[in-house]
C-alpha cells in the first residue's frame, strides 16, 4: 500500500470528517494499510463515507464494487502486484477508455503507471479499499478455482499428449491458463451463449455472442494461440495432436454455484483452429414456459396441444432461436413418474433427471431413424426428436404420432405454416401430415430492453404504419434502448421468445391434404386466431418489453 497523496489528506480535512489531530493519529497508525481503512478501524468515519467525499470533491463517480459487474477482460490488464501496490483495479471499458476504480484518484504516479502498462486512456471512479482488495483477490483466485471445477479431464491423457511438444507445452504456463480461465468466466458473467476463439493473421480474436449478437471482447498476441487452443482441447477431451480435422468435445464447470456445460467444436482454418464453445446453462431448461415469453393466450393454445396423449408437435425456427429450450420447457411439465419419456438428440445438450436421453452416433450407425425404430420398442409415452432432417425420420415421427405417442420435434422452416408443406416436400404423404401433426410453433428470440435505462418516445405515424400497427386514437408510447453499465451500454439485457402457434384444425387438415400453399394455410390459421411472429412481437413492444426495431430485426 502507498501513502495517500497530500491532496487527499486536504480533502479529508476540508470535508470536516476529521480534525487535524485525528488525521495525524490515523496517519501514524497506517502501518501499510490504506488511510480510509485505518480511519474506519479507529471509529472516526466509514470507508464508504470517505470515498463518497473524495468522489464529490473531485467530481468523480463513487462505485460500490459489490453491486458492479466487473469486466474480467479489463481486470486482467493490470497485474495483482500493481493493483495492490496502488489500491486500484480496472473494472470495465467506456469505448476505448479503461475504467479504473481507485482509493486515491489524486495519485498521479499510479495513473501514469496504468496508462503506460495498458496503453489506454483512463476514466477514474472511486471505490473503498476493502472492495478493491476483495475484487483483486476474487480475480486472483480464478487461476486455481477454475482448474478444480473443470470436469471430464484425464490427467493421464494430458501428461501423455503434452510431453515433448514445445507448442503444446505452453498450455501449462500460468499466463495461458489464466487467460483461458478468464475468458470462460467472463463469458459466463456476460451471459454469453457462445464464445469464439478465432485465430487471425497477427493475433487471436475472442468474441462473445450475447443476446444473439456478437461482441468483440479482446485480442490476444499470436504467440499464445497454440497454448490457448491446446488448453481448451485438453479440457474438452479432444486430441491436441490432430489439427487437420474438425473435432467435438465438452466439459462442465460450476461458477458461482451455477452449473454450466461447454459444448466445444474445433475447425481448422487458414490461420490455425477456430474454436467455438456453446454455453449450456442447466437452469435454462428448468424455466417455466411463461418465463420464455409465452403470453397467457399463446400458452393456452399451446397447452391444448401438448396435454393430449398423442400427436406431433413441431417447433420451427433458425439455429439459435431457442427451440431446444422450448422443447425442454414442455418436457419439464410432462416429466412424470407414471410416463416413459425418451429423447434422441444430436448432441444431448441438457441432461435432465427422469428422462431417458439417447445420443445420436453416426459412426455406430445410430442415426435419428435407427434410434427411433428402437425407441418405439421401448413402449414410450412421449418421444422427443432433436431434429427432423430426412424423410425416414419424418415418416417414423408422424407414424408414431398416429399410433398413440406424443411426439415433440424441431424442423427448419421460416414460419409455422411452412412446416406442413415442408414435410410434404420431404416425401411424406399429405394425408399423413394432416392427420399426424397437431400443432406447429414458429419462434424467434428478441432482445429484452434493459429495465434500468430504456427510454420512452413517441413514434412517428409512418413507423407504426410500416410495422402494421393501426392507430385509431392517441399514438402509443414505445420504448427504445439507451445503454448503461448494467447492460454493457447495449440497451438490451436478456432475451425472450416471439411465438406463432398454428393449431391443425379440420379446415387446415383439408388444406394440407389438398397440398395447399403455406400462404393459404397461414391465412386460414390467422382467421382462426393465430398471431404471427410479427404481431406477437408488436404486442410485446407496445408493452415496453422490447423495441419495435428489435421486432423488425428478428421477424423481417
């Protein structure tokens, strides 16, 4: 610890928090501790009061670090030794500027050191010494704690593969291990759904997909590329000696008492190996359907289908639209000791107690179709198929739905009505499609407006008209993103689903048998009460849950 600057002593005296005698007593009792902490220990004032006085005097912001989401990629820029020496810690970024929390913002030597070390301009905030030391210790412990949390790593495999390979040996060096650990922990803290490690020509880019949008988090020197990738491959159970073929793996950690699985895929590219890690939070599949964004009306329509003992329910949408989460939301409701639930997936993303889950293995000739044929001999009540990809799987799924099983699956189409015509195009007889499918849901994920900073505004009539919103009286108030520290200045935090629920009624059955177009089927479904993805999104925008621009982005 360093002695506080003379300016800081003057601020404390001018604020009348202490008399000159009390200040001298505190200075004499420091013994390596920070002055505000000593003042608190002597009962003269609290650290927080002193920090707030300092912040007010220097026209800076006071930050309580317990309530602040510290950016791990910022904290790594300064060594623990330097942070403890100057009583400071980098906590985030403001554009290209580094935000640093300090006990003594008048310490110009500390500021110069950090600017030279990080090569960044600095924005200073004030925090208490106790909070800063606690934060430094927390991020310092990541080195050891993440290693203990990693599951499914074979130490024998690790020793055997690394030995004698200079490039892979880098994986055992502390800086690389710490860097990988912080990338993982920051991904969890940022609520990322995917982490991308992307070798470039001169460095390595790290990006996080947060709420469906990619954000660059950091760039690392090219020399750490081999060590980073080897470290992740070892954790995932991959062969680190194989760099020419794609590989898949997985591992799990527990961070802040939250279990998180990482599904990892490597792909060779021209500058090395591209690593993509999908974060699978086990608590995500335990959510109620209402938490996913189903309105009361939509949920009622959906429940009328999945509470039946038989029939096929199809969920459609692009990759990353939350189809699997919705499927598991239904399975959680249907998971009953009296029922036999079996799933066949590629891969099994979430592991749920009480459900029999089968992993597709093409090398062992266990395809979706092969697994389904065997499943039906197990007398299941409910079958969940990860994805219908071909005619054989589709036919078995539809026939299963017609023979007394409730079948849940996903399909790739743009809207709900298109699923019926897609099955016909795959070679399934129209009368089987009409009889077997009971419900189709199309879904997208839209970003939620940050509750802390969203701001109201009055939209133009042209904007409302373009979105198909009829204005009969007063123009409704909408909300738009602004950006704050709570949402990393994006204006959005979290996502919810937009849903289009098509129930296969007698009229739609007849249209399917006649091989009507998806547009004809969609028109009749809307007449019978189906709301389109766009309409569901508009309703949520009018309630201030999301923005009209976000609805347009995901439903255009």
